[in-house]
């Protein structure tokens, strides 16, 4: 059986959907599994032993109808038996429609039901600690006769990558026998970024409580914003921050993170990747992001904090997504004092 799984766009989505491959291989060992993803997301699924082949949704296919149909045509030539469209947007609708696969699976949407042979309705309430993002993806396997309640994403690093990261940290006077904290100081956008002055308070708490080494997770074009957060920290805190110690690629970041005690900060890709590396996490959710979906595997090792937990009256008769346009104002209300005790308990 030849199966194509489609998951475009964000790194966190691509990582989360990668759970499908091991589950399928466990049930159908001889299945040939292909993964259609955006090129920039490859690093989180590189070296995954359950994925046989990658197909890339390029920037050209994203911006050109001609290139999109060219990609769809090349996929049709692969003669897939099954297409599982997790992304379920116009581009993946077109690819699935022209795939020629006998079995086409995606989520139920009234305007795409004719494209798919199986239209799966999402659950609205999580039944396990895995959360809806994982549970609903696993529902897409039921048309194949595969029923499983939970699965956890995993990132597969090579031993060489882990060793190189260890050497890199030691060369920068970061000792692995002492706590190391990776701080996700910035979100993927302003509406997913905890206010800088509040994040500085969080970092002050980490430094004061642990005396450990603190690394910042940011990319080169976020340097100015990361420096702003750094400058807002107390002088004593700055002594613990190794500002210039970071991976030059996503794989290097992952390898460095694998040596950390915990990842703390804005909910998003870094938090999801840390969980997939079995690293402790403390996630500060944006006021408009749904914890039922993305607050995966919450436990003493994976803590989520959300404004709704402390000010439920603000969400009366509203879903989190309805608050997106109010996120910046809501962030101002969500002061670190709400969860400082919870953070200290986590650090202990």
C-alpha cells in the first residue's frame, strides 16, 4: 500500500502530523509512506525512520497555479492508493483531487466533501492528555481500520548532532552538569509574543531561582527584539544569559535543546519541539490560542499557562479564537504575577 500524507505550512503542524507515520507502520509494516511538506519544515522530520520519502511543496507551487498543477501532476504519477490530507486547504484539495488515489481522507468541510471518500469530523473535546491537535489527526486513520487514542511526536537526532552540540556548549563555558534553560523569547508573530517587559520578569525569575545558564531562542531577523528583552532583564540576570550561544540551523537548535533542562516561554514551535525531544516545557499561551488543542501532554513536566485560567470572565460565551483581534490588550492583563508561583514550582 502506498500512502501520501499532506501537511503544509508550519513547523509545529508538520511535527505533530508526523505521529501518523509510526502508527501506520506499526499496523501496516509494508506500507510505503510519503510526506508532502514545505521545504523549510524538513528539519523537524529529518532522520524519521518511519517516513520513506519526502515531497516538497515549494514557494513556487505556493505562488503559481502553473507550478501547483505541475506538482499535482507529478503526484498523480506516483499512483498512491491513499491520500491523507491533514492540511485541508485549497492547494491540498487540488493535489488530492488530481492524485488518482482510490481512498482520499480529510476533515469534514461542507464545501470539500465531494473531493474526499472519507470526511472525518473533528472532536471538540479532548479525551486524553494528548490534546485535540493529536487526537483529531489520529481520527484520520480510522478509515484505514486503525484506531488509536494517543501518540506522541518524536524528533530523531543523530548521535553526531548530539555530540557536536555538547562540544559546542562546553566550548562556550556552559556546563551540562548544571541547569540549562532555553527561553522562547519571541512567538511566531506579535499576537503570539508575550510582552517584552513581562518576558524579562519571567527570565529574572528563572535566573534568581536556579542560577542556571539561560539561552535565548531567536532567529537572525529577530535579533533586535531579542536584544530588547535582554536589556529589560536585571543586571544579575544578564550574567546568566548566554545571548550569543545559539544554533545556526534548526537542527543545531534541536541538538542544543536536547541538552537543556527545560524550554520556557511563548507557546509555539520551540515548545512542541522540546516535547518531541522529551524535554520539560513551561508554555505561556497567547490569549487567543486554544489550550485544548495545543496544550498537549500537560503534566508536572509540561505546564501550560493561559489568561483564561486566571480571568475566565473575559472569555464568557467566547472561544479563544474570537479573541485574536484583542490579543495585545489581553496580553497586558496577563501579568507574570498570575503564574510566578507555578513557574517556581516547575523550576523546583
